[in-house]
C-alpha cells in the first residue's frame, strides 16, 4: 500500500470517527432535554421538600450528573466539528459554562440547573420558531418594537419572580412566609431598576437570591434588547436591519451610528465604570464594622446597583451609615450620574471630547442632557440644603450637610440610595423630591421618569411662547413640531396615568379613623353647697379651697378619636407612587406594609415607568391605519 493510500485511509477513518461523534452528540442532545425536564420537576418539588435532606441530596446528585454529562457533550461537539473556530465561537456560552464548572469544582449546582433548563427551553422555542405558523407570530412581534420591548421586560420579570420564589432564594426559615407577590414585586423592582423592596435584600435573601436580583438589575439597566443583541452577535448571528431598527428605537439613537460599534461601546463603558466603582467601593468598605468578610462581593453588588440606578443595597439602612464617607458619597453620585445620562451621550462625549476634543460637534441631544442634568442637580442641592439644614440634618456637620444635600439631589433622579431618613423629610423637600423623581434620568440610560430632554423641551416651548417666536430652537437648532407633539403626549399620558394610580392607591391604603381609650389625670370638684353658689366656690377654689367641702377624683377615663393614620399619610402614598413611576426606589417607610392591591399598583407603576407610557400607546396603536382626512381649523379660547 502506497503512502498516499495510507493517508487516504487515515483521513477516511478520521472522518468516520467525526461522523460517529456527531451522531453521538445528536443523541446526547435529546438526553439533555431529559435532564432539563427532570431538573425542572425537581425545582418545582423543592417548594414542598426544601427542608428534606434526602431530597436535597438527590438534587445535588442530579445536578452533578447533569454537569458531567454536559461537559462531555460540549467537548464531543467541539471534536465532532474538527475544532472549527467558527463553530467554537457559536458555542462560546457553553464553553464558558464548562470552564466555570471545572474552575469552581462543580459548585453552584443550583445555577447550572437553571442554565440547563433555560438552554433547553431556548432550543425548543427556536425549533418551533422555524415552523411556518410560529414564525409568523415571531415576525409580527419583532416587526412591532414597542410590543417586543414590553413583552421582553414582562418575560424577564416573570422568570425572575419564579426564581426569587424558590426556597434557595431566601435564607433559612423565611420561605414558608414568602408569598409569590413579594417575589413578583422584588423581581419587578430589580428588572425595572427601581429599588423599592418589601423584604430587606441583605438579610432576607440568600446569596442565590441576591445574585438573581443582581442579574435582573444588570439586564434591566443595560436593556433587554442590548443584552439579547449582544448574545446574538457573540453566537455568530448577523444583526438584521429589523434588529437594528429595534435597537435604535430603544436606545434613541440616530441612523448615523453603526449599531455594532454602539453595542461594543455600551458594553465597554458599562464594564469600565462598574469595575472602577467596585474597586473604589472595595477600599471604602474594607475595615468598616458593618461590612462582613465578603467585601469584594459587597463592592461589586453596590457598583452595579449604582451604575444601573437601581438603588438596591445589602445594608438595611441603605447608605445612611456612610453619610460622613466622602469616598462612598462621591463614587455613588458619580456612578448614578454616568449611568443616568445615557449611553449615547457617553459615546458622543468619548468621540468628540476625549478623542478629538471638539465639544462644538456634540449632538443637540448630548447638549440638552448635560445642561438639564447639571441644572437639576444644582437646583435640587440648593433646595435640599435650605429645607433640611435644621430639619433632618440638624445634627450633621457642615460637610455632612453639603454631602447629604448633593447626594439627595442626585439620587432622587431615579437612583434610590439614601443617606438621610426619607420618612422625616419636610414637606418642601417632599415636593422637590416628587418633581425630580417625575423628571427622572435621560433617554437611553439606566434610569426612568419622563426624561430630562422632555422637561427641557417643555421649558423651551414655554420660553418660545413668551418671546413670541415661531418654533422652538436652542443651540442654533430647531426642534420639530412632531417632537413637540410627542413630548406633550408623554407628559399628558404620564400625569394622567400617575393620577389614576395615586387615586387607586389612596383607596387601597388609606385606613379609617380609629377610636382608642386614653387614660388621663383629671381633677373633679364635688361639693354639698347649693347650686347657686357653685360659681363662687369655683372662683375661690385656689384661696379658700380648704374651707369648701369637696372631693377630688383622679384618673378618669375618656374616649378620644384619632386622626387619619400617619403611617400611610397622603404625602407618603403620593411619594411612593412618584418613586415607583420614576423607577427611583426611595420610600418613606410604607413599602413593606402595602396591601395586596397597593403592591399590584406599585408593580404596574414600576413597569410602566421603566418601559414608558408612550411605548404602551405605540404598541397598541402602531398597526392601525392612519387617517388622511383633514378637518377645518377652528380657534378656541385658552388661558
């Protein structure tokens, strides 16, 4: 046999081995579905057998077996495709999971079970999407970006609520007392980067639950479309024109920017600032008596929470204990501001200021955002400094007053951290806080509210009317009439929706007056003198009391009617509603005591506040045919 024939036989044998390996991996793929199904059943059974040691041992054995099987399956897939770089790139997530399992010595089996269930579910859904009927449904959803955006947030919230309702998600002894509504509330608050909580994050939720909350915060902060599009690119899929349009609609970007470059910039910016924040937090938290040994974990958690404007904290008092720490205050404010001005603004600043230093080439959007952000921070700082100087900050030093006032001004614009007790705020501060929470952060950012640019356009419109000019313009640029209509629609819709929800919240949360029995000391004079000389006896009581026959009765019991309950007063309920709609997360202490109906309303406020009222309107009206009939113009009187 010649050398050429020998090489051909070897090559043919190698190809035969590859074909066998591919057939084997195809068969193993079906077994993964079985593992996922069994893991899902075990997950559901854990609600009832969370304290059963035999069941827990079975769950660990099942998870470890699934891990080993998945590692073998992944490696055989790589071998079966001849170590193709393109195929390896499409398996990037699976390879990362395998590497993580090997490095951590198969720890975190609970997370792997969830990954396996999610992975196989995705495979099944993707297979069904290729069927004609299901493909039409997918195309209809993806063709309407607002609906796709609303549903994507809803799906993440529901998945997150399911995970947070698991026995693993809470510390021992709490699961039996955890209603699903609390898990849904927490998942909504995390995904919508709000920060309102019905259970203390640090003490109530386990490490598993806290990590789930952190993942939901990161998904909600970056945006679901950003996350999904990034994964699609990592898996080697092309970014279609429809996907680009959805991304541009979500991010509020112009058509001039390359979406692939924008995605890369978003991820790099996020990783950079969260890393810097974690490093600074680590040195600030290290050695603090209230921070446990896991300083690094606390630093990462608060860095992500601050940059995403979420307001979740592992400390029961948020950051009140750090009111004197210059480092914690500054890094938190920095992360909140950077995360709140929007990714497109950060990209614009990097390209025109840091790289080329041409501030004059900044877009109108960037200029408006920076101008309004600075103005609102300064106005809020002065307002809080004046209102709380001798109120909640009366025991603070002058530096602490300055820090607290600036921090309060920054955090009220969708962040949710606090260094002072919000329940003790003066009425003037509550008014300013509600206004700032309603305005919120900037478009395309991690924050909520009606957005700074919307408020800027309203102010410019008022100034244009006062000046008597035609149209609204600033920085030698004119704002279109179509944009003015959208702004007015957004403001009117937000106020209307918020008013209805506040009304319903007042119905659910306002308690009727209560009657209580109060025991108090009272002196009653009794005398045997005739009735006509009683006034004389009373007038002489102090000087001649000893000569007047009398009896003194003390500690009489009287009944008094109390006023409306202060615990859920009008201002606290309104404050809670504004905080939820602006996805801020500040509270005056009534979140944990909300009724069932009150929690549902706050959940709706957080959801609509994050996705935006106009998104809901566009989702419901986009497919309708536009009318071309124009009616006769007629003037009306206003003002």
